[in-house]
């Protein structure tokens, strides 16, 4: 049952990493195209670290890392969709 709190934490990380990445990378010509990939990489890395630390010790370390990284990717996607809906609304784009 530790997967659900881990997923909730990674959704928060995914939502926070997007504006922070934009704050750092936005403004330069090459940086604008790197905001989303950097956000996904940060959330995936955070997921791997949190997965290793929070998931059950009965699982092998590799499985905890991969499960955390996978949940990090999903959390990043939820963050991207959330910001898209906040900026454009349901009828937008």
C-alpha cells in the first residue's frame, strides 16, 4: 500500500517540476524546447529515489527503482496534462 502515497508524491513533484524547469530554462532559444524533457527526467529520477526508499524491502532494489521511475513518468504526465488544462481549459487548444 505504499505505492499510492508514492504516486501522490510524484504527482506533486511532476506539477512542481514543470514551472521550476520553465523558470530556469525559459528565456533562451534552446532552453524553451527542453522544459518538458527536463521535467520528465527530474520526476523520473525523483521517482526512482523515492521508490527505492519508500517501497517494501521484500522487493529487489532494481524492481523498486524501476517501479518508482515508472510512477515518476506517470506523475510527470499528470503534471503536464494538469498544466495544459489550467492554461487552456477543457475547451482550449
